[in-house]
C-alpha cells in the first residue's frame, strides 16, 4: 500500500539543498480512518479490511490533506512577507479546494455494511407502513 507521506517544499522557489519537511496531515488522516476501522471491527466482532477501491480513495485523500498542509505553510509565509492580497486569495481558494476534496473522498469510504439511510426516506417508509397497518387493521374489523 503506498504511503501518504509526501515530501514537500515550503515554497516553489526553495533554495537547492534546502531541507524538505515531512507532511503530517495525510498520515494523521490515515491513522484516524484506520482507528475507526478497528473500532468498527471490534463492534462487529470480526476483522474488517479496506477494499482496494477504498485504499485508493484513502491514498488520494491523504495526498490532498498533505497538499493542503503544504499550501497552508506557503500561505503563512506569504502572509508574514506581506505579499499582495491576490496571492493570498488564490492560496486560500486552493486550501479550501483541498479541504473539500478530503471531505468528499473520505465520504466515499464507508464503515457501515449497509448503505446510509436519510431521515427523509425513513419517515416516508414509516408513513407507508403506518398506512398499510391501519388498512390492515380496518380490514380485520379494527381488532
């Protein structure tokens, strides 16, 4: 399984030989997802594993989290340097896009064995069952 640790530069114009920092957001995300999988496994009483598809999704989410972390560092550098607001706005938009991508991708990884039910659909089903039960009771003479 590929690691979600990505070596990144602090900025695009880093001097040659400048030490690169290891990014942590992706590693933390993977640890949280793996911990949630272990908790679900214990609750169900048997071991669960990520499918190949889920592993790919998690890898992409970890890469997006690391990219967002790297962009936040670059944003902070530009903020301290007092760069023009246009640069900060563009970096901020990219950071938000990375955050949205992490949320979207992790939403595709399910720890439930059954598909999630929306509250609206549950209410609709219950209303149908209640009407059916009422009709059944009426047909039996209200007993």
